[in-house]
């Protein structure tokens, strides 16, 4: 479907490249495939950890005019993103405090519906309250 | 504001992808839209809420909407429930 307006992009920052890629794949499919969901997982040499360069590249690619929501998996991913955002002036990027998989899926679906960055971030953070059973 | 409601019997389980399609479609309407399965009612615009229904094949599901485009929202979501739950996913 052609998009008349830009959608919020999503960046998933994980210590594991495979975890980030799997979560991005799942979120993108549940969201119907129209939203840019990018994985930034693992270190530059493919190990477990986070890479500021990978995150920076994903942030740049995910921006299509409506801003970017970033979801970190665990503590030091948050530190990596925060350090990066401190140096990014003028960028429309929000760091979400949300469960990784559920937040990614909720954010992507909300972005696919055309919601703005504030609403997409809210959808991700509301994922704390969603019961599975 | 006009309100609208319609029910459908699912022909398959409400898996992640149809739940996503439902929530994406619901999010495009101005109306407040809810989905009811059994005793639970959730916001149709919340994919996690819709998934949390755990709606299964053969279950009767009701879509309700309240707002300026309520009738269109209900028609769109009933159509998605009819199509998507046949495919699964």
C-alpha cells in the first residue's frame, strides 16, 4: 500500500544480533510490512554487546520523516543509545522504556496505522501492562 | 456520535499476524473501537490487547465502535477477521 505520509521508524538495540533481527522480523510482519524496523544488535565483530556505530547507522536509515523510536533490550544497550542521543542534535528520536518484543510489536503496529512518534512511544510503553494469559 | 457493532464467528485462531492487521486497520479510524471475545473486551487498536484475547476458531467475536466513522471501522474489522483468521499465522 502506498503511504501518503511518512511513518515512524523503529530501531531495536540488543546485545545479540540474532535477537534484534528476530524481533525486528516478527514486529515487521505483525505490522503488515510497511514500517521500517531495523535491528542494531551485537558488537562490530559479531559478539554479544552493543555497537554505537550499528545503532547510529540504524537510526539514520530508520528516519523517513516522522521520527524514530528506539527500544533497548537490557541495561548497557540503554547506555549506548543514551550516549549516542546526547550527541545527536535536532534528530527526532525517542528512547522507549518498554519490554523488548512486546514493545517492538506494539510500536510497529501503531506506526503502521500512521500514528505520530509520541503515540508510537506510548504504545510501546503500554506493553508493560499487556497480559498474555 | 454514531455507534456500531457486529459479530462474527472466527474460522481460525486469532494469531499474531491477523491481530496485527486488525490493530493497524483499527488505528486508522477516528472512532474508538473495541473487540469482545467471551467475557473480555479490549481496545482494537492495541495489538497486544487483541492477542491477549486468545480468541480461537469457532469463537464468536464482537467488534464495536463509537465515533464519526464507527460503521466503516466495524465493517473493515469484521472483514479482516473473516479473511485473516482463515489464513492463520
